[in-house]
């Protein structure tokens, strides 16, 4: 039985995974990161092409929850090579999560939960207003 793609589940898995990664997981050959992304895809039923959009949605939630200025925060480039784009976004978001959590004096996993709650509320509000 095939898993029906679930974009929100992909975002949740990615956020939790990025909060748990350490700097060493993002250095060198990045095998750990590639395996992590593979798990997100399998568990959410998503395909690799959908990951950049999910990660950019997570970025917006992080910026809003941490009250960071979206105009002064670097905008990550999403290049045509999806695999490399995902790796670049993950590295960027890992740093953003750390900065945002520190700005609010929170642990990374605690901050990610707040960002996900905000994203869920935003998604619910968007559906209700449609």
C-alpha cells in the first residue's frame, strides 16, 4: 500500500530532524543528512522535488516565530539540482534554527515545536479563510 504524500508531515519531520542534527552531520560527505532526508521522504510519502517548498515554508515560520526580519535574513537560493538545493537549504535552516532559538533563549527542539505550531495555525487559518 502506497503512502499518500503529506506535505505537513514532511515539514514536521524535516524540522525535527534539523533540530537534532549537529554541526558534524553537515560537514564532509553529508551522508547523515542524505539518510535523514531519505527518512523524511519515506515517512511522509513525498518526493525529493517537494522538499525545497516544504523547507521554505519552515523558514517562513521560523522567521515569524523568532520575529526575525525576513528582509535582512539571507534568502537561500534554490538551484535546479534538487538534491544539492535540499542540502543547501538544510544547512541554512540548521543555522537559522540555532540563531532563532538562541534569540529567544530556547532549546532548538523547543523552538522548532513553536515554529511548527505557528505553521499549523497559519495553515488552518488559510483553509478557514478560503
